[in-house]
């Protein structure tokens, strides 16, 4: 993100709600088995899934305390990263799209951002972003 800002180019943030982890209703375990990408994704396999859901509860609780949805809060946080960051939420319902778009209406203070960082510190997600088979195409940075 910093390199994009320095170069004056956009950073397109796809999957801004973490493939449902950053929402009030993550995809249920039962459905994950029927979704080929998800059932092979390290963040959605055990023991990572249980730990990610546990960590995310703090984020959902914070969003509720702030009077918003987790999806709105996640998108709002992304928008604070700079004008060069463009979240593109994918969704299958108008209701979910409205939750994501509501993030643009939030005005997060530095205190809000600090609270988010406290419940979701850098590197919070357990498991690789992709399985070895899913790394086809994206660059691996760590």
C-alpha cells in the first residue's frame, strides 16, 4: 500500500471483508465443505478457522459497540488507508452490499482506529492467505 501511495497509483483491495470473516455472519462451517476454494483455503481449515473466528468475535463486538456492522467497519478502515485504496467488495446480495457501502459513511477517529488495531493487530489472521495450489498467479511476499 505504501508503494502505491508513493507511486501515485491505486491499490484495489479485493475481498475487503476477508471472504466473510470480517462480517457479522461468516460462512457457516457446513457450507465451507461445499465451496471448493474455501475448503482448501488455509484460513478456513482447522485449526485456523476456529482461531480466526475467535479473534474475529472481538471485531464483531467492537463494530456492534460502535453501532455498525463488521462489514461496514472493515470497509471504513480500508478507506482510512488513503485515497489510493479502493475496496471492491464482492457480494451476492443487496443487503450485504449495503453493509459494505455503509463503511463510506463512517468517520473513524484515531481512537477508533486504535481500538480496531487492538482487536485485529497486523498479522492477526491464522493460516496462509492461499494454499500452495491457490498461489497460482498472486505474488507471495512472505
